[in-house]
C-alpha cells in the first residue's frame, strides 16, 4: 500500500512476501496471491481470486473467482 497499490479491505487478502504488485493496481477483498506472482501497474484483481506463480501484465483485469496457477495474463 505504501508503494501505491490500492487494497479494498486489506485485512481480507492474503499476500505472500514473494509477490510483487505494481503501483496503481487495485486488489479487491478475499484474494490469495502466492508464490512468485507478479502483477503489473494499473491491473485490477477482482474479489475471491487465487493467483500462484502467475504474471499479470500491466492493465490486465482478473475477474471474480478466478483460479490461476503458473500462467501469464496479458492485457
């Protein structure tokens, strides 16, 4: 959050220390971001998602309830 990431209800999301998130990204409640997950700037992670060892490029949007492992999501 100090780097410009916007968390809606931050106490409800689990983010491991290995995860990198770009500034301007919005993370909605109840997400699990684990492993070597990288999220670019100005992305949107809707509620109830699980991302593991995944790259989300800048500007991409992850829809509600998505489960992704070892993938690349482009804008």
